[in-house]
């Protein structure tokens, strides 16, 4: 794919259509990739992205807003995830650091979207695009819920210097012994 001639919509479709490895992958890798895919799909379909969809990927955005900012951030993170050994086995120290950075980027994305870092996304968008001051779109319930899974519904666990994300159990799951 040529990012100079492909539209943002085509670039997103390509990222979302990246085939799964034909072998068993680590659950942590699969969960993080699937979360990014689901979030990217919702962000690209958000009405605030409409003015940007038919522009080429390397053209500055027609509408530089929080949704665009997060679409770019989540899409780039997903692209980086595809460069990690999906089995998360035999990672070098640099590869472990890269994986940990990607886990942190995912959590950061969730925190920015859900506004757990009060006003940070607005400030970041406004500093890059001053014309956006006070003009911030709502993400909508589906995006907020999905983003909340990463920064509230998951907890980090360190194992052998490798961050893992595991879904927090609900009270019902705990009571039933799941």
C-alpha cells in the first residue's frame, strides 16, 4: 500500500484486514490487537472523521479534532503491534521494552478517550491544532465503553519483565469461581 496515494479509509481497511498469523498467538497479543481493531473501526466510522476519510494518508487532516487525533494514535499503535512476535516468546530485551511501550500506549489511549487524564486530550489537540480550541466532539457511548475496557476494565500484571493485560473479573464471575 502506498500511503501517499491511499486514502485514510483505505489505510484503515488495510490495517483492520491484516491477516492473523496461521499459528497460535499469545492471548495478551491477541487481546491487545483485537481491542485496537475494534476501537479503530469505531473511530474511523465516527462522524467527526468523515471530512478526513477520502484524503490521502499523508495529507494533513481536513478536520483536526480529538477523534482524528485518536484514530491516528490507535492506528499507528495497531501497526506497531503487528511487528511484535505474536507468541510473545523469546523476546529480546529491546523487544520486551517495545511490547511494554505498546501496552502503555494502549492504556494511554484509553485514558485519553475516557478523560481519566482530565483535559489532556483537549490540550494535546489544541497545542497541535490551535484552531480546535473549545471545539471537541463527543466520542459516543460505544467508543467510551471500549476505551474504558483498556484503562479500567483491565489490570496490569508483570511477568518476567513482560506486561500482560488480563480482563478483570466481574463480581458475578468471582462469586461463580470463574
